[in-house]
C-alpha cells in the first residue's frame, strides 16, 4: 500500500475528532466521542439497539479487532439496509480494515466509497454523512476512487444543505491561515452556541498546527460548557481536549488542569476507556509543569496499577522512574 493511500485512510475522519492518546495518530474518534455525536443526533434518529450496535462496532475498531467490527457492521447492514448510519459504519469499518490489509486495500476502499455514498443518498440532508463523503474524495488518491473535483462538488452541496458542516469542511480542505481565522469568526457569528462545531473546528486547527487559532476555538468551546447546558459526553470531550491542548502547547495550563479534573470526576471510571486513562496521564503531566510532583506522582502511581494500555503503562513507568 502506498504511503499516500495509508495516510489518506488514516485521515478519513469521524467528526474530525482525535484519538485520546497524545501521539494523535488518527482522526478516527473513539467511542466516547461517537457517543457525543449520537446524542446530538448527528447519525440520524436511532433506537437504543442501533445505538448500542454502533458503539460495539466502534469499540471493536478502537481495539483493532477488525474481524469482529466487520462481522458486526455487516450484520447491522443486513438488519437495517435502509438506515444511513448502518452504511456509514460499514464504510468506516472498511477504511479501518484497509489500513491493515495490503492485498484488499483497493476493494475495501471501493466498498467504503459505495457505502459512504449510500449513506448520503438515504439521508440527503444530513451534513455529517455528506461531510464524510466529501472527505473521502478529497483525502483518497484518485487510483483508489478519490478526486478533488468530486470532493468540491460535495463541498458545494454542503453549502446548500448544511451550512455548519460546510464551515467545518472548508476549514479542513480549502483554507490558508487567513481564511481559517475568518472561518473561526464566522462560526462564532453564525453558530454561537454550536459546541460540536466549535470543538471540531478546534480539533481541525490542532491537526493543521494552527496553534493560536486552535486555542481560540477550544477556549471558546470551553467557555460554552461553563455557561450553558450540553449533552454530558460532549461536555466531557470539550474538557478532555482543553487539557490535551494545554499540555501539548504549554498554554492555558490552569484551564487544562481544571478541565481534566472535571473530566475525571464526571467519568464513569471505566478503565477500558482510553480517554479516562490518558486524562490521568495528561493531568499528571500538567501537574509536573506546575512543579507539583506529589500530585503528579500519585496519579502516575494510580496509572501504573490500573492502565490496560501497554504503551501508556510504559510511558507512566518512565515518568515514575524520573520522579524517584
């Protein structure tokens, strides 16, 4: 598989959210972020069983259990052939599988294209599905079905059917620094209370390494959750990424500490959730930046005992060795 194609698959995104870990290797969102999207109705009107199936598929993908994810997504599609979300999850699964399958990458990419398209056809006014179809064409090499002309067509369709997702798409695919600054202000003016939009724009800006603009967008998002009521999972994602950004960019450190403490306090304490574990690691690291070694050591010690992530456990042990 070409490096370009592998990168394109990695960057085909789910609401442009980042992985919990600080390596930020992908834009595919773990289940916690998907929960926020489902709660917001971004994947359409779903019953409890359909929601749970989506979470099960996403959890399998996050644990790189592609066989299980494929089985679940295929069953979902068979059970609900006219449900846009079922086609979307199957397309998402195909892209994740393609990252790991050199021999099947071409056919899996074509399947993803087919089912992203079908999701859009079944929900023609759903900006979430159209955004991903736009992203598929813009981020996938033409040999595998991508193309900027098709991407631009769907970008124009977004402008007519979903202005909020059009703003997000423009910030992702067609913007220099000056244009990005205008889009950040435009989002505040046109959609001042749309937390999901502002958070996603902030995450896009992190990926583009536009640190100053990312700080503006994330701080605006953080201020929204301090003053208004939003779904719990979306509030949690905002808290998490405020802390993540503070640590990565050495700015807003106090807000980062407060946000991560609030995230941990409000969490259901599931050690299998990567966000929960990495929130502890990031919080401890922020405490170190404030020369609070006792607090940091306590958290790293908890992580050493409770982490189910081998990479995180190794990083934690290195920190503890430094603090001896």
